C-alpha cells in the first residue's frame, strides 16, 4: 500500500477540487513541557517548504486563487488544499513538500509563536474558553487531551526550531491518508504517486499504541474547577470523558447530544432559555475523537440566576440515566442526527476530511451509513443504558465572579455529599 494512502470522493462541482492530507500526530502527542508544539508546527508548514520560501509559497498559492493551510487537532495534523482542477497538478505537490521538506526558518518560528501567544492571551478574556480550559485540566490532567491544541503560554515561550525539528522529521514516516474530493480527473489519480514530490515516500508505519502518550494522566479526585473572572456572566460546564469515535455506545450518546443541544427544540434550549430564561447560550459538546471524548453540557447565565441554571443542568444530567426518552423524543433525535450528518458533508472539503478521519481511525468508509441504518434498532432503553454506563461521574467547571463561584461551589458540594 502506498503512503500516503489515496482516497477519491467524486463530487459534481464546476472544476473545484479539495485535498486533505491527514498525519496521525495531533496536540495529544505534544511532548511534556512543550504543549502547543504540534499546533506551532502546523502553522509553520505553510510558511516555506521545498524550493519556496514563505513569500514565494504565498504568491504561488494566492496567485491561483487557491487556499493552503495546516491545522492541528487533538488526534491529527490535517493539511488542506482547495484549488481548481487545472491548478491541481502543480499545487498538490506542495502538500508533499510541506511534510517532507518544511523550512521552519527561525524568524518564521518566532513570528508564529508570537501570534499564537497573542491568540491565547485574547482567549483568556473569554469566560467560555477559561471554563473549557479548566474542565480539560480537571478531566484529563496532564494527559494529551488536557490542553487546548494551541498549547500553554508558559511552555510556548520556550519552543524553538530545535524542539520542532524532531516532530517534523517523523511526519513522513507515519501512515498517512490523502483524500481528493470534487471534480477529480482520472489522470490525476493515476499519476499522483509518480509526481516528483510524492515519489519514494517512506513506507508508512502504524503508531504503536503502547508507546503513545496517555489521553488522561495525573487526574485527581477533585470534581469541580473554579476560574474567577470579573465578568457579568457565569459559564457552567458539566460533563465527563466518555469514549472514542466508533465505539459501540457512541451512537446512543450521539442521539443524546442531539436531544440535548441541537436546535431550538432541544432540551437545553427549552428548559434553560424558554421555560426559565436563565441562559444566554446553551450547547451540548461531544466531538468525534480517537480517545475518550468529552460529553459536556454548557450554559452561560447572569450571576443572579446561576444557581438555578446549575440546578437545571444537574436535573437534566440525572434524567439522562434515569428516564428513557419518549418515542417522539427518540424519533426527533434520530432526525437531528441524520440532519447533522448531512450538514457535515455539504462541501468537498468536508467530504474529504471525513474520509481521512474515518480511515485514520480504522473505521469503514460506510461508517456513517451503518450508523444511520442502526438508528431504527436503537431503543430508548439502549440510550438510557449507555448514559448509565458513561455519564455517572460528571465534573463541573465554572467561570465567573468569586462571589458567584463560592455559592455554586457550595451547591455542588452538597450535591456530591448527598
């Protein structure tokens, strides 16, 4: 099998092509003391590679009206190219050059590091981000999922080219996946691996699961995190680490996410906003990760109504494990799940990224259709039983004024003690 493995997703488009190259090294693989290293590396891959410095590369891509970037997720680096079919033959090799010959010039490292630190400083002003950071640390500790992919400011300051070089050198050696979606001519598929920059690509090596870093590590017994901030709102995040994408109970939890947080008919919207008017924003977060993904209910409230907001979140959480959904609620959740799938596959770029994600996580190409087919067999009791297995030990992260946090903490401790 060639490396990268090539997947093709034909989509009728007016001559547009999207390419996604997935490398199985995400922020969960950040070395100890260098959290943010893979995100910094990702930002540098498009700042000079092969025979092009940063300015020449930008001129080449933008001169074609194309887009080229690399993003660091928890589980992977994803290189993205969007261009016309006519330009694909001479732009696709850039993906290979970014992997096999990145420049990582010291001045570009310093620039991207500075930009990332500035972005992290801005995020410290966002109570949602602060609550999320606290919940990550509370739930995953010093493990791979315990920090934002952008990293930790105090550790980013120390990152330089010497730290990034070993990470860059291993990129071509892992089993990678390249998906092309859109109007993909057959001759491009036939000749891709004969293009100069794709030739003689090292044979991919699967990651050794025994050597990978733990997703969660050094997690204590504390169940609440308080992040004081001088703000007019209180952000509440209630949830726990659950399971990886494609695991047997994931579909049931996915239906619960739709039931709780998708649309204005969702439980969170109806209870917290429509019935009680205690929340500005509500959401149910359950990303598709390789490891134990967070299942989190989120809400922001005015300080005076934060106690009620917490009580409502706790009540909803308990109901998931104690009361099965009605048949009408289950049917609505099924419809929302199918709608979410459709929304996530609207563009060539989305289709290509979904293909590489499924392949990288060892799931079949028709995984989404299998899930749709399985919906009718999933009962309310199945959903409740999955909630009982995975949603029994929630942790709470709060961001707001010290006075509000003290009241909410006492309320939480009474609940834990009871």
